C-alpha cells in the first residue's frame, strides 16, 4: 500500500463552493480506477475554523501501477491544468485497518504528520506508530485508518476516516466530500511486513 496526498491551498476569500462543485461533477470518475484502494476528496475551510482554505485529496493505493497511472494520466493533469503542479507527498504503507464503523459513509477525516526525532531508532518509532494505529482503528466512529512513513524525511502520517465528527485530538480535520473506493477490499489489513 502507498499513501499519497497533495494540498491545494486557496486564497482566504476563495469560494469553496467551486471545490464542492468540482468534486460533485468529477469525483465519480475515480470510482472504478484500477489500483486505487480509496481516494478521500478532502476539504477544509477557514469558515469552519481551519487556518486555510484547502483542497487536499488523500489516496491509499492498492497497487503502485494505479498510482503511476493516475499521476502520469489525465486525472492528475486536470489538477495541474486548474491549479498548477502541486507537491505530491507519499508514504510507504505500514498498516491499514477497517474500523468499527467501516460500513458507514465517512463524513470527516483526520491527517496527522509526525517527524521522527533524529536519534529515535526507526524500528522503535514504527512500533509506537503501530500501537497508535491500532488505538485509532478501534475508536468509536472510525471507518478506516492507515499509517505510513516517508523514510526520506522520517515522517509518519496517520490518516483516518470517521463516520461523524472527528475526535479533536487526532490530527488536522477535513470534510469528506466524496469517497472513491474501487479496491478498498484489496488494501492489505494489519501490519505490512
């Protein structure tokens, strides 16, 4: 599994209805995309207390060929054409679980990025991350939870989909405008080694 996200930060006075309309009219285009475990169409707004207006889709890829097909194909080119070429963050998957509310349509999501301290042994840090992942995955209202790592920057990412409002303490909150999940069932459960 590979996790991927790009963030498009928009002006403070940007009409976020444009993003809602974009997702409403185009979101379904990835509902059967090969290799895609899931794509959460995420948005956060200053009007809701966010520090920024942002469109920030988050992907879990079941196969790297799907990720490559998206990045080098017309789907990502549409983002580039409309907003410029964003930095694409990606993390190697460490674990994935379905939560107690796995059958619910997610309304919110959280994402938390954590840099590992320079002298923290990687294996110990990953074990702690897996413990946190298991705690999140068993929380009431959790739909699905993933954790990944970027070993270039030694950064962990925790991503969770929630059936209702996300718990405040688990990361940056986002609205889920749509969920494409053609190969969600193929995302490997548990630890990925």
